[in-house]
């Protein structure tokens, strides 16, 4: 259905091609999962299928990509719209209408579908993606995950033969991600739709994949094959595969269920009862650096926070979890003064955020926003880093050093706009981390990040916490929360409904439990399991 013939892509001014030697066919009616490290060229490859590369991105496309027999070089994206539905990494950037319902109908209108069909499909899609309550909402008044759902819905209504999705669950809560993947799988099975999607959180998707397409690194030719076989040699792997490798299981499990069936022997080798595997929380100091008390915040017509009580302590890392639209970003925004409370109070380091001058606030708190573009304004990576050092009174080279530690291979002269998603997020992280604020707020800090980059971020945040910094991260990444957070708080419809040590909170809920905890409770991570096995037990 999708054929690549000797495909390569080189962006202007780049010393190396972003993609080369792609020569393969994605079979019709299968779900093909594209995996690979940050910056390996996944979005570029997807762009050659949707026609965005090179028509919108510039650069040179070599070779030939055909979709349902149409050459994507000679057909512009618009001329492919009836066969290919595309959702990019920045769905909001591509919205063309104002409200949820209009956006769902737009693609069908452009194709001239009869009104009765449009009506029916809009209703179906609203239900399928849990958007019915939001149907009349302005797109600008949606949370990040709500926007991503609308973007996915807007291509589903067209019933294209091929779906090309770039990290389609990156902003979705765990439940919504499962629903979207189940919908995609149903399209593949029932309608024979061909789905090509990239994803970093393999624990969410690998079990749905018929094929895996692995891009091992920048410019390296891809490999297409059976998911279990490719996971055995992939540089990026979900925890369940790492656990299988640790235990020496063959074939490797791809699902929690497979692993659980194999785990009896491993369970016996683990010390019983296992030590509490919680990352040792720093004892909370007596005084909180930030507090919210009976905090109510309205966003447009909706109260986004409804009486939030929260105290954050030096040395503590807290994960803030909860469904899309629960109010996580609003809470982080309130702590940096973006939203004034309707009632109740917020204090950060003795300041009232929304009444403080940015100059004062910046010494106390830093936020990496959900969309890193909101933070980046320079023309090149090097300038962005130099400005960050100046703004933070940091030693020149601090930000650039952090960037290099987090992710190798980012070009100094590149415009931040042209970075891959993971590269851009890493740049935003480095900019904020360079300032070493006492309170560090991170909104979904792992979009586009591969496992290795995530592990390095974990190291940096742990070191900061050990130095007495406070970290609050809003995330849907249950593996990250289990690995990193001392404490987890859960928001639901603007209220904190759980708040406690991470193991207690995540073990109490299948939604927030990481893979390892589902296989070998109460262990939370593969690293915990490895540590608990006696040295001679380790392969
Ligand atoms: N428009 C562009 N101009 C110049 N370089 C680009 C452009 N888009 C991407 N690149 C570069 O091409 C390489 C591959 O980027 P791409 O976005 O395809 O990676 P990716 O695998 O999707 O990464 P991620 O997992 O972070 O989303 C990166 O080094 C990136 O900086
Ligand atoms: N700009 C806005 N104007 C009006 N309402 C908004 C706006 N942004 C968000 N909302 C609404 O406020 C509520 C809380 O949104 P918020 O972005 O804080 O949620 P979230 O928990 O961060 O969600 P996600 O996980 O999807 O990012 C949601 O109902 C959302 O639709």
C-alpha cells in the first residue's frame, strides 16, 4: 500500500541526510509501528508518505514514495487527502476551523461528502474518541490531550485507506491512549485500513503492531519485520522487553500478559517479601516552597481547578497525573502566575505568582511548557542557549552543556523550528534547567524523547532534587512517574483525588501502574528487579 523505493531526504544546510536507503513496502491492512531514537528521522519518513516532505518542509527527496499508487512527489498533500489521513506532532498547528464539531467535519466537506454522511460520521467519531461533551467547544479552549483527540478524529471521519500518525498518543492519558489504539486496530481489522504510526512509549503500542519498522539511528537504513524479532535488537524497548531480556526469556514477551505467564520462576528468584522498591524520598523539609490552598481557577466557562490543596517541599519530586483536561497544566500555570485564582491562594517562595514581576518570579520558579515552542524565540540553537545562560546569570556554556548531556547530535546552527520534536523539547528543558530554579515545573517532559534521553533527564532531575530543588511534573508517562517521582498526586476534574508516595498511588490503580508492577508487584521498574536479584542470579 505504501512503497518506498531508494528513498532519502536531505534538509537544506544539513551535513548528513536525515533519511537514507529506505526501500520497502508497508503491506495493506496492517498496523506498522515506526520506532527509533529521537532525531532518527521518523517524522521525516512519515512526512514523505503524507507529502509534507518536501512540499512543506523543504529539503530534497530522493527516490520515490507511492501511496495507493500515487507518487507523493507529484501529488501535493491536498491531492492525497482522500487516501491518506495525517496527524502530525503539532496537531493544533494544523487546525483550520474554530470548534470541535467543525474540525471533525472539515475534511469531509473538502471532499464533498453528502451532508447526511457527514452528520453520521461526526456523531460516530465524537463517541469513539470521547469528545461528545466537548463538541461545541472552541479549539483554542482545549487541553493538550483534547486537541490531540480532535486531530485524530478529524482524519478518521474521512475513512482514508491509509493513516499516517506521528506520536498520536503523546498527549493522551493512559486510558485515552488505549481507546485510540483500539479504534485504530479495529479500522485495520474491520476495514483493512493501513496504519503507519510512530511512537516512543512502546509500552503503549507494541502489542498492537503487526510489523515494526525500526530506524536504528540518524541516516541509518530502516529494518522492517516481526515485532518480537525486532525488539530483540532495537535500541529502544518497552520495560516488558527489558524484563524479558533480564530474565533471558525467548521469545521475548511484548505484552504484560505474556510476561506474567513466564514470570513464576523469576518471582521465586526474587527475595520474598521484596524490599519496598520505592525510590527513597528525601524527608520533606518543614517548610513548603510552594502551596496551593482551596485554589479555584476558571478557564473560560469551566472551573479547571476546584479547591486544590497542595504543598511542595524541597528535595521532593512529585508527579501530577490525571485524565486529559483534569487541570494539570492549569495548576502548573497557576504556580507561575499565568492564571489568577478565582478564589483561594497560591504562594511560591513567599510570592503571589500572578501579582509578581517576571523578574522576581524567575529566581523562584521555572516552567517547561507543554508546547516547548512557547519558550523558544531565538533563530538558532546556539543563540537560544546563549540567551538562556544570560537570563539565568549562568556560566556561558551551561545550557549548551545540558543540551549535549541530554541528547547528542543537535546542530548549533539549526533553527529551533526545524528540530525534531524530541530535540526541541530537550532544548526547552536545557533552557529552564540552566537557571536551576528552586521550583522546577515540567509539563509533559517526555514527548518525543527516547528511553535513553529520558533516563538522562531522570538523572539530572534526581541530582537537582538531591541538591534541594523541588520538582513537579505533569505527565501521562506512568513509567517515568514510577522511575522518578517520590510522590504522586492525581487530579480529577480539578480536584486532587490521591496524593501520596508513588508506590502506594500507582499500585492502587491499574491505570497508573507501570508494566513491571503489573508483572512483579510491588516492584515498579526493571531496574528495581535487577537490583533485587542477587548478583549471581543476574545473567
Ligand atoms: N525542516 C527541517 N530542516 C532541517 N532539519 C530538519 C528539519 N526537520 C527535521 N530536521 C532534522 O532531521 C533529523 C530528523 O528529524 P525527525 O523529526 O525526522 O526525527 P524524529 O525521529 O521524528 O525525532 P523525534 O523522535 O524527536 O520526533 C533531525 O536531526 C532534525 O533536526
Ligand atoms: N485556553 C483555555 N480556555 C478555556 N478553557 C481551557 C483552556 N485551556 C484549557 N481549558 C480547559 O480547562 C480544563 C483543564 O485543562 P488543562 O489544560 O489544565 O488540563 P490538563 O490536565 O493539563 O490536560 P491534558 O492532559 O490534556 O494536557 C479543561 O476542561 C480544558 O478544556
